[in-house]
């Protein structure tokens, strides 16, 4: 169950999940320890599923990347590509 403070934390993390815990906790008005515990609880509950990088399409990053390599566009090619990557 989330409360208003959890929603505040989630909003800040969605804007920038790379900010320091000190900065995040200050911005929501909690101690670092309390903020850390809330984040861990949100992760354990599956509310926070991943921390990801959003690529800038204007700079040519439109493809899905796996392990730093772009995936091909055709589904059958993707499967062959993944099998080859796993074997190497």
C-alpha cells in the first residue's frame, strides 16, 4: 500500500532515478534512512520494477538495445540474433 509520501518519492524517481539519496530525501522532506527504506519497500513490492535509461531519439537512439548492441527490427531476425549472442 502506498501513501502520499511514496507517491512523492515515485514522482521524483520517475523524473531522475540517478539523483543521490540525500538530494531525493531532502526534496521530499524525509531523512535519508526513511527514504531509503521506502524505496526498498517499493522495490520489494514490485512497484519499482527497474531503473532504466531513456534514449534520445533525436540523437539517433531509436532501437532497442541489449547489452549495448541494437536489436534488429524483424521478429525472426531478433530470435536468430539473440541465439547467436547467447552462444558467443
